[in-house]
C-alpha cells in the first residue's frame, strides 16, 4: 500500500496529536482529575481476585492493559493504544478527508477530552478503538465497497466487545453495522418506497406501541425504573470525595426521569454548567469545549437531516441512526447528570458514532456529488 505525501501528513498529524494527548493526560490532567479506571499493573491481581468467578468488564479491560503493559510499561501502554486510535482514524478518512472541511475535521479530532480519554487507560479508550472500526466498516460498506472482506470480521468482533464493555452503547453501533451490512438489499426493497413522512410515522407508531406495551405490563413504570435511577445515583454519591458531584436533584419517581431529561441531556453533552464554571474557573475552558462540541454535533445532524430529505437512499442510513441515537442517549443520560467530570468521560465512547460517522457520511456524499472517484453511486436525489 502506497501513501502519498498528503495522506502521510494526515497520519503523522493524527499520531502527533494523540501522543501529545497521552502526555497531557498523565502529566497535567491527572493532577486535577482521576483518569478512568486508574489502571495500575500492581493492582491487577487484587482486582482479578475480587471478581473471581464473576463477570466484569473492568477485569477484561484491565487484563488488556496488564498484558500490553508487559511490553509497554507505564503510560506507554495507553499511549500505544492512542496511536492505534490515530491510525484507525487515518485509515477511515484517508480516502475522503480532502472532501471534508479541514477546520471541521481537525476540530473534531482535537477536542481536549477526546484526546485525553483516547490516550489514557480506560474503557472509553477501548470503545473508541472498537467504534472507529465499526463506523469505518459501515461507511465503506454503505457508500464505497460492495464486496465483504476481512473488515467484516473485525467489525463483528468490535460489536461483540462493545456489548461486553459498554452494553448501553451497543444498540447504536449494531444498528449502523446492520444497515450497512444489508444495504445492497435494503436499498432495493425498502428505501425507494418510504418517504420522510412514512419514516416519521413508523417511528412514532413504534414508540407509541412500545410505550403502551410497557405501560400495560407495568414493566417500565414499575419500581424497576426507580431502582435503576437510584442505582445510578448511588454509583456517584457513594464517593463522598467526588467534589464535582451534583446534589439536590429531584430523583425519586419515574416522572423525575422524564423531567430531568430536558436539561440533563444537553448539559451532559456539555459537561459543567455556566454557574459551575464561574464558581470553579478551571472548568471554564471545559464549558467552552462542551459548547463547541454541542454546536458541531448540531451542525452535523442538521446536515444529515438535509441529506435524508433530498435522498430516499440516504434515509435508510440516517433516520434509523437518528432514532436509535435519541433512544440510547435518553436511556443513558442519568450517567451524564450527577457528575460533569464523569459526563465528559462517558460521552467519549460515543465520539466515533456521534462525530466520525456523520463526517464520513457527509464526505462520501460530497464525493458522490463531485464524481471525482469511483464509489457506489447514491441515486434518487430530489
């Protein structure tokens, strides 16, 4: 495989950013906040004994760093995986980055907390690697390559590990994988027959039917939901030394779950509130980063929405993606609500699916419009 100078500069730039991200994480960031699972080779045996005969994604992730640490000691192990993130990002975008706004591309790859968590030992770093593999497969299968190859095997393995490590994010990665895998048949059978209105009606009815079923069976409106809410709350409040915990949130009934979602979902994607940033100035740059993140996310989703209106083929990929994104974020938002620091960490697992996947779709669609390279043509634009 030959690499031209432009592609080589892209690869070197991404690798340099991720190396610097790891150095920043372990030399600066760690002085102000904890780093994820706090992997320590000396503690691995103790953790493994604590979970003897029990399933734990933490033990699995620590095992990865334990064996990798035998080759790359200290923070060189997560730095190595950070370089893997850079290489996978380059591989996913190398054929299309010329058709993306350079400023937008580099901003999306240089969010400080993305570089920190993709460069430090944590479940987030592993899920970011797996997520990039999945979105790369989904984009190329849907828009560029008709034939299946070894990338299918890697995508399947990645889907499986995401289910083990972060099951709450599994659904969205599984949906884009499935629609991409079946795209040649779905394009012929489904997409040409369904307008935007039909898609909206379908998802509205689906939501109503599921909600009605859950209400009638008393499964969703029962104590199970309250137990889930209290479990999430306790996972934060159990750490009394967590200085950034938010207290005094009304969180006792199911309707509290619905009410708090209106402010906690956007705030969770941002991180600290404006008041928190003013009272703790060190968080103000984090607040600005969160505002920029939400702004870019809104821009990407708006561009995808416009594409789905113009092309019935693209609706097949975009509208199910929108719907499942909303469901996953809605169900998972309590983990973003009680502690802004944890919110900044947890949302990084979604970076490949929320940021990179829309970027890839927009890039492939622009290539299709310009007809500069041979890809699977996207017909039926109106």
